[in-house]
């Protein structure tokens, strides 16, 4: 089973590429919105070519663009601009993450958008925000991790700084886009007017580092690299077993003393530097070294069994192949196989929310480039001859469209869940 979202009937125009805007609009599409992804000629969204590829299809693109339709359009051409105007006039929301000022330079300034559609919710995403000396500069996730202090805090304490190997700024900004659209639509219900919503990678980054940033602003020390550690308590981080690593998070003395019993190191209870949490924080290197010597005497299986029995907060340090088959992950059903026209059953990660125990429904696989151009333009009122003329002039591109039950363009029935039951 699956459940429809509350945004059914809401039309969103996405002029987005890469991660942040596509992810935010995928969330909105999962909630039922009709998302029309407007892509450029000669390749479309950059993410369509990003590794890893499966049978020529980018898994990155698949992970960010389900439940959408693809229209390929050159809106810098006068005829293409008219098509985009018609699309915007028919829409509830426009979301874009082009280079700062690019959409306005193409004739679609904020004022022009308001003229075209006073009820439009216009979401503009930038790298560094709407004002300041960097406002016109492009930016990427890794750059903002570095700029905001995340890279300086990440990595081994005796090694170089490191990027978090996930698009955390991009995907976090996508989440703020979705939240902002929900609020702007709610405001429109109350006022009848659209809104201009602005988000940026830098603002998301500052939100992620909010607690340490506030600490520094209050006169505290600048955070240094701690590897897998945490500044608030020790031990907290990855500790070696003889055949892997186990993550420990011990927040009080009672748990710490149970840990010492579990790893057969009760003598450390009275050792200098181990007395209480604040003392252990001050002696982090010593505590971690001595505990690591004790945990390394056990295999992963032995250590996990001992920690479980002692009720010490812990986790195996899993690789993703283990995550996929983990019983708890499978029980949640968030990883699910859906049909794809070229790849067959393909595992997706559902939007992480359920309603009455059900995930939001999958209506469409991520679209082939331009697969919906002709259909969307026809719905705007363009005759088939006009569409053909635009195609011949190179203003639009169309993709091959197969029958829904063969191509998987519309998903009416899900296949067996990776996590267990079929729905």
C-alpha cells in the first residue's frame, strides 16, 4: 500500500540541475505535486551524466528526480520564452537554482514573474545568499562545507581536514525548499498572493553548524578535528575490534562503568583522567587510547554481544552493503524496488515519512530527457503543428515515450519491497 500526498493539483515548474533543487522538488513531487522539470537542450540536467551509471543511466539522477515530467526547452529563444511564460502562468510554484541573475537576464525577473502570475510562489536558490560580496558567485556543496567551517572540523585529529562525503548542504537546502513551499502555499491560502522564497547553501550550512557557531560567538574555543568523536562527552566515536570498528556513545558514568565491565577493563574506573565525563573530555586522547586497547581484544561479534548485554549505547560501523541487508532497515520498508523502463526493478529510498504507516506513493519513474515535452506543450494549447515547428527550429527537444505499463512512466503497482512485504 501507499498513500497520496496533499499537494495533488499543485503544479511546480523546476528549472534546476544537480542536487539541491531537484531533491527539494522530488520531495514536493512525492507529496503529490505535478513537477515539470524544464531542462536545457543538449543534455539537460548535469546529473544525468554523473557517476555511478547503470546501463547508461545515472543513479544520481534517479535518486533525485522521481515523480517528475521532463520538458526540454530553449527559453532564450523568443518562441521558447513564450512557452515558458505559459508554463509559469499555469503554475503554482517556480523553483530555480541557475547562476545568480541568469533567469532575470533571460527576461524572467521577479517583477516579470509577478506580472505573469501574481499568485506564483517563486523559490530562488543561490550559493551564498541574496546579498553580500559573494552574492553573485556560484557555489557547490563541497565549497560550502569548507566555507562554513565543516571541513575544518572533520577528519582525524592528526590528519588533514576532510569533506563529509555526502551532499549535505545541497540536500539540506532541498529540504528547506520543500518546507518553504509548504509554508508559502499556506500563506497564499490566507492572503491570495504569491511569495518570493529565498534559500542558499550558505544559510543551510550556517544552520548545520549552529551549535558550535553559537559556542564560539559566546567566547568558547574554535572546534578542532576529533575524527569520529563528539565534543560533549567521551567516549563517543569509533573504537577498534580485531576485525572492524564499533561506535560507542557513552553519556554518563553509569553507562561508562557498564562499558568497562563489558570490555573487561574495570581497573580504568579509578584511573586518573577517567573519573567523570568532564575529566574524560579533558583527557580525550588518553581515554580513547586505553579504551581502544581494550576493545581491540575482541572480535566485532563478541564486542557487539557484550555491549548489547551491558546496555551500552553502540553500533557496528556498517558499510552500505550491510545497511541494505540490515534487519532493522528492512523492517522499515524505506528501501523499495520500483520498476524502471531500462533497468528493471530498481531500489529507491523513500521520502523518510509515513502517514498511518504508509510511505508516499510513486507515480512516475525519473523521466527520460524530454519525454514529456510534446504532451505538456499540447496541454498548454499548442497544436501538433506548432510543436513540430518548435522541434524543427531547435527550440524544444522531445524524447521517446512508451506505453506506461512497458516504460514504467506511470507506476500503478509497486514491486516487492526490499524491506519485506509487497504493497
